[in-house]
């Protein structure tokens, strides 16, 4: 009876080890999406100045990027941060390219301060007036970049909704910002190989 139990146990352990040897390399080499979120945002100024289409603003953000892959690093190229209100882009800036090692977390600190002409329309103006009364503005941050991993070069579009409360007065701080999770998209830009791999929307 003891010998039989030992044989079964040994067979079970052997099967587990063989399965681990087969599955583990596959799991480790799967390219997972980077995880992006906005950890913090501060809105010191957001107002219509001089005329209804002149938007004056002062916004700073902290964007967290995490590479969950155990084996693959990620290169971030041609990174651009775009800021929107009511679907209209009111500012943008270029962010540094960099390489992110496996299982590492990095941060961008996009900050904008200036004035821009935008076309809001009646609905947009009404939305601004309503949000200005509450002091809580619905903005959007988009990161448009190219990422390289596993010899694949993909365009990556990251969309981050922001609910940011305006700082009420000089020397004071607004309510704590609630961390915002960002969505990922891989727009088709002529790179069919990347588009098919990441969206699974191509025929075999």
C-alpha cells in the first residue's frame, strides 16, 4: 500500500513539474499591456478669459505607467500628451522617450499653463458654466505614443478621464484627487501586424 501511494505521489509530482516546464515559458513570454493611471491632478486655474472661446488654464498631473511583463521591457517613443475639455483639445506637449524594464513602474508629470482658443459651441459653454459653478471639471488626458516590445512596434492611444476640482483660493488645496484608470487602444496606422496581434480583429 505504501509503495502504491509513493508511486502515485511521484507520478503526480512528475506531471506537475512537466506541466510547469511547458507552461511557464509560455506565460513568461506573453506580452501584457502596460497599465496606465493618473495618480494625481491639480487644477489651479480653469476659466474663460476675454472671450467665450479663450480658455485660461493651469493643470498639473502625475501619470503612472507599469510594465507587468516578467520578461519583456517596453520602449516608449514619440510620446505626446493631449488635454481635452468637452471633446476639444486645448493644449498638448511632448514627453520624453524612455525604456521601461520588466516589472517596473515609471511616471510622467505632464503640466500645462497658458491660454488657448477653443470652439465649445452652445453645449460646451453650458457644460463649462455648470461645472464652473460646482468647481469640479471633467477633463480628459490622452497619451499618444509608439511602444516597442517583442520586436513589435505599435501605436498606443491611452485615454484617461479626469474629474478635477479647482483649487478654491491661493494657498489652499482642493479635495483629494481620485485616481483615474486609463483605457488602452491600438489604432490602425498601417502596421497590420501590430493591429492584428493587439486587437485580435483580423482573419487568419
